[in-house]
C-alpha cells in the first residue's frame, strides 16, 4: 500500500496489518475505544458509514406514501 510519508505511525500500523502482525479487528476496536463518542460520530458521518440507514428510511417513506 501507498501511505502518506508524514503519517509514520499510521503507516506502521497499516503495514503491520498487511503483514499479518496485527489483527485488523483488534486495531479497529482499539481505535474506536480510544476515540471519544463525538470523534466516532464525526468519522462515521464524514465517511458515510450509515448511508444505508438513510436509504432504508427513504424506502420506508416511499412505502408509507402508497
């Protein structure tokens, strides 16, 4: 993978995941546990992690209109 040079620790972690040294799920949980709830919320919103929920709600709205 190609990483940004000034993100030394980010690159080290991603390399360790790629090499099988670190478990991807363990890193995800560590990051989420380290971050505040507001930081997790901001990250999720910026990355559209819950866009599927909006689509489901829109589908429900469409069904209710019938």
